C-alpha cells in the first residue's frame, strides 16, 4: 500500500509578520498511523525539502503523544526534511493521498496546479483522498470531469468559521474554507469546536481540525483495505 502525504511550503501568516506552515499534530498523528500499519509512505511539498512548521503547533499546549514521538524519531525527522517536489509526483504511483493542514495550505496548495491535478487524477482513478483541518480548502479549486466543483453535493468538513474566529485569524486568512465550500454546493458538516469530526463521502474523507487527523488517517486506511478486499 502506497500513500502520499502532501504538506505546504508556505511559511508566512498573511502580512502579520508571523510564521505559519503545517500543523505538527496533523502530520505526526497520520504519519505514525500509516507507518505503524506498514504503509509505503512518500512525503511531498511544492518546493520539496523541509516544509515549514507552524511554530505554534509545537508549543507545550499543543503537543500530543504523537508530536512527542515525532520529536524523538530520527527516521521521521529525516523523512520530513527530504520531501519530494510535488511537480515530480504522479498520482498513478500511489494508492491514495493525505493532506495535513495548518494555515500554510490556504496560500499555496489551494492554488497549486500540481496539487489540484493530483486530487482530480486520484478521483478519476477511483482512489480515496483525505484532507484535514485547513487542507479541505484546497478542494475549492478542484473540478469534476464536467467542470463542476468536486465538492458540489458532497458532505465535507474542515476548519470551521467559529474555530478560525477562536484563533483570531478571521481577518488574516485569504478565505474562510467553510464559506467557500458551502458556496460551491458542499454539504458542510461540523461538530463543536476542537472535537473529533471526520466524514466520508465516497472517495472523499475530510477532518475538521487537528484532533481529527488521526481518525482521518484511520478512516483512509479502512477505505483502502476495503478496496483491496473487494
């Protein structure tokens, strides 16, 4: 089983002068779910190499067992430091793709043609796609073969407007993914702020927030095993 994980290369939080990037828990939790299951993992990002870590995600209040495990795992750190360039990736070489969030993807992956084509190609090949937290915002620019939004009529979740408001970034982010996905005809599903919430609609798996990343990875594995057994 081969899974691709795609991380952001964007490190600037709008014009605030603060740093952003990927959220550590959203990478570490799925990474170990996949690795512990014996998955052949490949990491990629638009620029390749070391993706930028949102420094806030490694503050003591946001650390988890998985982030601490990552900090003590030289192999995981080496893999993250050497991501492949997204432009070199072919969907045909993988069984699925998982997108961790963090605020970075709102700026780069949302508008990255390689990321958008990768998702479109995965769907076209009948392969499941999973995105968590802010990463589902990428879907706003993904199209179905007939040119309609890929999320139209689908049940999805992602970082909610209330969660964005809670972190005081409503006026900083380039768009509110909940609003954008609703505008494109998605059935946006959510639970209370910060609680685990993952939904699957056909080949599409989405998670609401950092706490949902582990369950999102487990759901993706279950979907792949179900396909393999069919």
